């Protein structure tokens, strides 16, 4: 049974990031009793959700930028 009253809170840090010719949509959100979830949707509408949850929305965004810095944005595409 689905709860239609389940409310997600979206972070104001959600954004679009373009680098090296690729664009991703960054979604950071949480439920009423969860930590922050990081999700990236690429230009082909593929979604990647981190297994780890983050204590703050800033920590989630920092993890995204660490991933891009270390692995490149192309690691999040496809």
C-alpha cells in the first residue's frame, strides 16, 4: 500500500551541472525520517542513486563534486 501523504523535502542545492560536454541533473532530497539522498539523472534519463545517505544536503553535494573531481563527470553518464 502506497502512502500518498509521504512528503519529500528537496534541497535548495539541487542543480544542473555541465562539464566536459555532459550535463547531469543533481537531485538531493529526504523523507520525513531519513537523511539526505543523492541522485543524479544524466542526459539520457539514466538515474544513479548513492547507497549512502548523507547527514546534510551540503555533504551530499560535496560527495558529488568529489566524484566528478576524482572520476570525471563521464562516470555518472550512461
